[in-house]
C-alpha cells in the first residue's frame, strides 16, 4: 500500500496528507477548490518549516514530503490507481454519502475506502457502496502530524482483513490505533463533546466566565486546554454537528446542544477559523482575549 488519496484539503485533510507524505507514501490531495488546495499546501509547508526549525526533520525531509503530494480538483482523476482513499470532507452526512457513492464508481474494487468522520456511522456510509467489507473509519486527531491516536471504527460489515490492514498502516505512521465499535461519536467525541457542551451550558447559565471555566479545567483537571478554547479550536459548527449526530443517534437529551452554541453557529461565530468564538482571534491566533460578547 503506497498510493493514498485524501479528500478534503482543510485542517484534517492537509494534516492527514502531510502525515502520509512524511512517511514516504504518494499522496493525491483532492478538493473541489484550487484555493483550498493552495491553502492546504501552504499550511503543510508552514508546519514542515516549523519542524525544520526545531531540528525534528531536515530540509531534505521537507522537500521529499512536499514532492510526495500531488493536488487534484477532479475526484475521479485523484482516486485513480490508489490503494486507500481517506475522506476528510466536512462533517455532513449527505456530502459524505455522495462522496462514497462516487468512490464506489471511480475506485478499483480492491481499494479500501476510509472516512475520517468523527461521529457519523461507518455502517451508514458503507451501505451506499458495494464493498461494505472494505469501508472503515480512520479518525485522526488534530493536529494530525503530532497527535498519536487513530480511532479505527469497524462498520457492521467491515472485514477483519480490512481492519488489520488499517491497523498496521496506522502503526507505520507512528500512530497508536485503537479499535472502536460503530456508535455515534465513537469514543473520543462521545466523551469530549458532552464535556464541551456542559462547559457552554455553564457559561450560558452564568455560573462563571469564559476564562474562569477554562482555568478551572486546566488547573483543576490538568487539561492542556480549556473546553471553551478547545471548542473554538475544533470549530463550533463541528461541535454542533457532532452533538446533533449523537442526539439523533441516541435520542438522549444529555446530548442536546446548548442553545448558546446553536445561536453562535447561526451568527457565524465559529471559533478560531472565523476570528471569533468564545475568544477573539482578530489580533492573536491564541485563545487569550475573551470575545466582547462574554467580556461585559
């Protein structure tokens, strides 16, 4: 397995492409937007430059990694003759199902189809293909080049052979694969998102302010980042989407998203990527200045 296609050049997609390319896999990075591809390659380059500056890799390693990546705006051309496709598009079930229908038509019958989804059912995704035994979840953590964990999610029909291939591949990327069964939110987000949602509820109910909530969790629970800053980092729209998937999947009110989160997403306050969430990122990309809405 040497030829990998990654669909989506956003935060997760470019991180996945970077990781495979750094380990000498040939990567086709695919996105419908050339602008997104250019941004993705710029991000990979910047991250590699940071690694060079820290003496973690050489300039030669950087050049080799970048040379291992080819960009495509045409899905059919991008997935041709690949051994594995990793879908890392927006966390939207209809979009993902469309992509996998197309992959079924465009890919060789032996190609493994993986999704980086953080919450959507692998069984549901696999059902739109004629190869459900070769469909699997490969949920990387952000930032992908640094974080060790990969949740490997087996759908109802995923074969043990497919699981073993992806498990071994994850280890070759110097990751730690963890087998997870196919239920909404899997493990990481089933535990993380209710915590983030509860932090938002705590703010919504006026128990404490943004910085205070994050400080309690960092100093009291030894979290490296407070839950509200983490929500901004993930993207509030992504948090909302995952909570909705879990709420729809379990029909349990504990997964219902806080009204404050819903309103912020509707208002376009999505966190770091939009310039404002619980913190203001207009002058600093770090979560240091509380957004005006919450600093009164």
